[in-house]
């Protein structure tokens, strides 16, 4: 989920070098620096490689436009920076790894095309689809009513929104099922995410309950969000269920996952009216049918987010 590291990002990495944290992202979340702070525990890469055995399926590949089949390649805008979705386990000069990477690569193999992956910050990717810069995008993009106005989705997992706090937090110990539990607290989240949209749209719940409103701080980089949590400048992080759960399972992170708040379908993103959606839906369903899909999710510890069948533009979960 990154651009090349800028001087600003390198300075940020130096500032947080002593923090034992892992980068995370949001469901449809912001970009991350893509680097694990020095002294932090890098997320290990599972050794299973279910993508290796995937082969082209002619009947599925035939659903691609003739021009794409002839070119044999697709440009994918990828937001890379957090496990288990997509991250750089060995540095940005080495290939990324993660659930999103495996699923996109596996779908491409079914379709018989190569992927030209371009890393970009999360908030720039969906607008760039409309300009034709990418053919499709990955980045744990949650399917929402608002996004469906301009984006087509082909679903591949069911993830969603959750909360996490610094380990040892005494104010929030239980699952957050109602935003009024956050009244008076400061919440950190990613720019341009479903989390920011949810928190902004429902900010009046505290006033209605006669409580002090919560404050929202938005960060363009996940490393900055984590730094703010560790330094006590925010009380809680709102981000993706799988990312927060994975992070909390790493001893170095020093965070506690507070459970699921709202489920969302997650999918490959395309510009509205893209001729690629039916082919990608068929490719995901082929992976589900032949067992590759289940192996990929098991590899990354996200089997609880499995779907039975891929859908094009399902309605947002209520």
C-alpha cells in the first residue's frame, strides 16, 4: 500500500524505531509506510505456497476481453503494508506477500495473465481507477453503498471494522458494539477509509446520549497511527478486523483486539462498468471450487472470513 519511501516517511520510521509495533491497515484503509520499525518483530511469512499449483482455466480466461487476452497482462494498483493482507516481509526491494497478493496472483493465473503491480497510497487508488491508470485494485477495499456509486466490486472475503487498544488499557476492555462506548475518547483511523466515514457519519451519537463527543484523528500512514496509540495521543484504533486480530496475536505489537464492530464484504475494485468483473468473479469461484482459496485463507489465518461464492456488487451489510 505504498509509494516509494519519501524523506518524510524515512524520518517517521526513525522516530518510531524504538516502538515494538507492527504496521496495520484499514478495511479500505489508508496507506502504510511499508516498513517495519527497527526493533520491531517482522511478521513471519508462512511457507505454504498454494498459488504455485494454480493453472489457467480456458473457460474462465475466455471471459476476458479479447484485447486483454492478447496483451496477456493487467495493471493492478496495490495498497501494500500490513499483514495478513499485503506487506513487505523482506523490504520494499523484495516482492510483497499476504492474502491479497496471493488471491490476486491466483486469480491472474486462472485467467492466464500476468500482473503488473503498482504500489500506491490507499486514498489515491480508487480515484486512479477512473482515470484508467489501473485495470483493477487491491487493498482490502470494503464494499459500501457510497463506493458502489463509482466502483464495481468482485468479492473475495468478508472482513470489516473493528477496534484495538494499547495492551493494558483500563477504559476499554470489552467488545465495542456501540459507538457511545467511545464517547469522550480519541479514535485514530486511516484517511479515506470506511472507518473514517463511519465515525464521521455517526459522530452525533454521543450528544444524543448526553455524553461528551469522541474525537477522530485521521492519519495517512498506519505507522503514525500506531505511534499515536503507543504514545497515548489516541485511545483506540479503528481498522480492519483481520489486520487488528493478526496484529494483536503478535507479542511485539502490545495491542489488544476489541472484537468485530461491523462486517463488510471486501473485493477487487474496478472502474464502474468494467468488462473485467465477470472474468474475475469466475476466477475467484474457480479458486473456491478447487480448494486453492481455502488454502490461501488458512495460510494467512483468515479462514473465518471465507465466502461461499464471489459476488459482483453485493449491497453493503446493514
